[in-house]
C-alpha cells in the first residue's frame, strides 16, 4: 500500500488515490443496502473523479482504512471544510463497506483518522452529523469519544431529501483524556 499514514495491527490509513476508483465503485454498489438511507457514497466514476479533485484542495482530505492483510478498502473517512486560523476545525464524514462490516475495522480506521486530524493536521475540533436512527454510525462516533451537542432539523440534503441530524463533536483535549 502506497503512502500509508499510520497503521494498527489490522488497518492501514492512507489517502485516496486515482487507482482506488474501480475498487470504490464496486464496494459502493455492493454496500448500497448498508448505506441507505443514511449515506449515498459515490457510485459513478464522475462522482469519484469529483472526490479526487476535492482532495487536491487544502480544505479537504479523503482517507481510506485498508485491511493490512489484503490491502482491501474497508472504509472511507472524509475531512471536509477544514478551517484554519483560530477555528482549526473540520467536519468528518465516513462510511464502511458491507463485506468488511462487523469486524471493528471502521473503529480502528476512525482511531487512526482522529490521530491524523489532531496530530499532523493540527486540528482542534471535529464535528460529525448523523441522522437519528443510524445506530451504527452513532455507536462508532460515541465509541471514539464524540459527544452529542445538539439536534439540527432538516440540516443536510441526503438522497434528495432534507434530513434531520444530530451533531456530535470531539476536541483534541477530549481525545487526549
């Protein structure tokens, strides 16, 4: 695996690269039932090319959690709207893939993502917005230390509909505790 940022025994965290497009397309199609109605990962080549273009910007980073044994992509973590200056904050979005579900790989990938965000990226705060009812996503976030901050009605358009979200946040100090 090229350009690995960090690892656990089972997971390597690396940046999205152009060579990942075909695998991500297959995984998104395979995982449609797992993701919907909570998330709509890119399922077309042009959508993934847009995602790749965003990774060239300073305010966005797309990270992949990959299995150490096979190199397969287990999940995606996107850090978006990275604000610098006095804010040092970003939004976190993530989704796993059905063939790797229930193995704890996303939990390990999230831990590596948080270490990267609060370490080399020098962020102070991350926010993740999750639709009520998405128990797996809430469990992943709260298990990593994110705390519920509030409720945002009709916050984000997902799947063509404005959907309510709960706001969870984590700061660098909270992670260190």
